[in-house]
């Protein structure tokens, strides 16, 4: 039996998972009514409440900024302030942080290069980028380099779901050598994004090339799946790995001591 088959079989196990002192979800869609994430403020609060219940201490709200979801800064800020107030009023002990998930297209990259700020609040110039399908290796490497020489630090969102990475996983090694942080989705671990994404996610974990595991939660179920994925990784790769990807590296990115 291959190591991957053993890991997939072990996904059925539900062993105890002891969450770390800090648990930072670096990628989520919890802001109400701005993209394809939470639809209402009530839904957002339910998501945050469950996240706090399972042990998450910090959530970065990263609405899409893409051709499909050209989220305005005004709408985002209104939703962010409303959610922060609702969470505070509900007595939920969790910190909500402002960020973006920016689509890596010519138009969006140009806006960043022209000085528009899409970095995660409180981080040291980190921006979460999502790769559209249809790109090639040279475009990605050169495009990322153009941002990096401007001082932008990059977190690559869920590359395991991208067709280019699925065809050539070694691109990840090249990107990490250029100090790009690699963020994998929890729902890839449990197979929701398909067999290819799951296989790549496990292979990246095996290679120690995952820097951050995030929920990418769009609904309450997203946080239930996040909790499940953490148990699977804890079981198969150990406490040191799960602590690294939900605590140590994301805390470092955010400057959380």
C-alpha cells in the first residue's frame, strides 16, 4: 500500500486534535454580502462563533478582488466594521483582520504595481494572490518577481486547486525559493475540491512545502471542514506540522507574538 493510499484511508479516523494557543485562519470569506461567502451578517457571526468554539483565535477576512467579484473598498469596509461590531457585541473572543484575495491577472497586478494597497492589515506587506487557470510557468514566475521587487510579499492561495500546479508541482519549490508562502485549503485535504487537489495537497505536505493551512470558509460548513482537516493532518503528519501551518507561520506573517 502506497503512502498516499494509507493517508487517504486514515482520513476516516477521528482522533483527538489539541489546538495550539494561537490558531490563525489566514484566508476566509466571512464578510457578509460582498462576494460568494457569507450572505448575511447573521451567517457571518455564526461562522465566527463556531470558529472561536473550535479554538481559532484570529481570522483574516479575504474577500475576492477579481473580474467576477470586483469588491469595492467601500462595501468591504462597511461589511468589515459591521462584522467587527457584531462579534464584539456577541462577546465572541476572536480577532477579525482585514485582507483581500486578489486574482493574479494583468489588470490586478498593475493596480498593485501602481501603488494600490491590497496587503493584509498588520502583516509586513503580505498579499494573498490566487492563480487563475490558463497561466504558464514563466508568467507566474516573472509576474511574482515584478511584485517582489516592489516590496510585495506573496502568499499563494490554494495552488493545489490550480491546473498548472496539478500538471507541474515542482513550480512550488521554485516559488518557495523566492520566499513565496504556500497556503493550502482545508477542504482540499478532505477531498471537496476533487481528487487532483487532494493528491497535490498531501504531496505538498509530504514535501514540507505547505506554509499555511486555511479554511477558505464561505459558509459555516467550511469551518467544520477546517476542523476535520486539522485532525487529519495532525494524525498523519504530527503535531509539529499542524502547529507550523495554523500557528507558527501564519502568526509570523501577521506579526502576532
